[in-house]
C-alpha cells in the first residue's frame, strides 16, 4: 500500500503529492458515504412501495404488475450500491490499486443497473408511458362487462377511490351506449368527473415514483464521479510510488 511508510526524508514533490492523495481519498470517502445513504433511501422507498397496504391489491386487481418490474430492478440495485459503497470507502482509505479497479467496475455496473431501473420505472409510471394503454384496456374491459358482479365492484372502487370516470372521461360510457354510473359523479356537485381513470391513475403513479427515480438518477451521477475520482487516485498513487523510488535512488 502506498499509504504506508510515508514520513521524513521524502522529496518536496512526493510530499505535495501525498497531500493531494489525502484530499482525493477523503473526498472519495465522503462521496461513498452519500452514495450509501442514497442506497438506503432507495431501498426504503422500494420496500414501502412493494408492501404499502392496499396499493399492491389495487395493482393486482387492475392487472398492472408490470409497474413493479422497475421497482424490483432498483431494489436489487440499491442493495448492490450499499455494498459497493463500503468497498469504495475501504479501497480509498487503503489506497489499494487493485481494489480501486474493482470499485470502478462496480460503479460502472451500478450506473447501468440504476439507469435501466429508472428508465423502466418511468416507462411504467408517467404520462404517455407504456402503462397508459394497459390501464385503458383494463377499464374498457370492466365497462364492457357490467353483468359480472366482480367487474362492477372493481370499476366502482376505482372510480370512487380516485375520482375519475371511464378510461378517458364520461364520453366513454356515451360512446359505448352505457348508462353513466353514480360513482362517476362528484358527490357534492353532482357533476361527472372530467378526467378519465387512465390520466388519474398515471398521475397517482407519477407522484409515487417521481422521488424514487430522482434519487436513483442522482446515485448514478455519484457513481460516475466516484469512478473518475478513483481513476485519479490510482494515477496519483502510482505516481507517488514512482517519485518515491526515484528520490531514494
């Protein structure tokens, strides 16, 4: 390890390089602490989304389990981030070149994993995303199956619970020659809800996963910074070793 054996008798260039290495490795250490905190936050958010009372049941009833694909990817990635953050702290403090290279590889993997997870989550939880056709198909199927007690109950729960009407609005019932149900109307004003369940459910999912995607993307940015700083630290450690040998000779 380059950090062992430093002391008096070194040249001024080596002493200056030592102070630079000290600054880099403790900056890298601090970034890894932040990355670990982000990993814990992401893990907690994913866990909350997965086990939140009622939410899972709603998603199962509406057959929208695809939404959880990105959540599971990010959940696994957050566990990896918490582990490699410890690796980063140790490799930086030890100034171990091999461990730093392993850490760089882990940061690249974490970046890719986090980016993929964030993209999948956003693709199944935002406006004009892949989740909207799925919601629309389910709502139309429920509307077209009024004779089935289960379908009527699910549709009533959805429209009453989030304050929406039809898939894209009250016109869905008119276009399908269906009577407008009472749960499509505001209980106070008596007016039909303007927005359909596709938009309302999408906005609900956006609010739930917006913070999660933001923290994941911030973690990806820190992974890039960590990888670059680790490369700089490797170069500095190697240069210090070379100059120390040259000074002794």
